[in-house]
C-alpha cells in the first residue's frame, strides 16, 4: 500500500523503529500514514479494500498550525486498530513531517526505507524545538 501510493508512516510507529529496542517501552496506539494529495484517493480505496472504514475526516485549519502543509486528516478503523491518514497540501507526503514541533519525531518509513532526520540527537535522547 505504501509503495503504490508513495506514502510513508511517521509518528510513534516510526519512532519505535528508530529508537533502540530497550528505549521503546510502549506500543504505538495507531498508525499515521502521510500521503500527497494526488495519491490520497487511491490510499483511501486500498484501505477500504482491506476492511478499514471511514471513522472521521477533518480538513486542516491554517490557524491550528500556520502555515501548515496538512490538507486533511482522515481516520480509518477496522474495529481493532485505527489508521490516521494525513494528506499533504503539496506533491510530497513528507512536507508535514518536517513541520513537526520537534526533531525527535521527524522520522518515517516507506515501503523499503527507514529515515531519521537527526540520528545523532535521537541516539543521545535529545531533541530540538522546530
């Protein structure tokens, strides 16, 4: 699904993969998938084909986090798990990730890669405010 839609996963799921195993003492409660606006319909269809249904959808309000590159946030669920789909206003799924409030969560994985924007800080358990 990630490959087909050129999407990435960020948030707590990506953070758990980046941190050393002994430093991640929690389980991610949901999955945050980031996708470009032009691929969002395809991602929505694929999630529905995998038995996820729409739970809620909200458009981003620029007054929330100006100037946000988030177009919308849509939550899908299957009765057990939730997936938040964050749709970028730009042609890149990555734009919102680099607007996060701190460097500690500027991580993501794609279908075939893992990325950490600040690995030296991360491994020393340090962060910078964006």
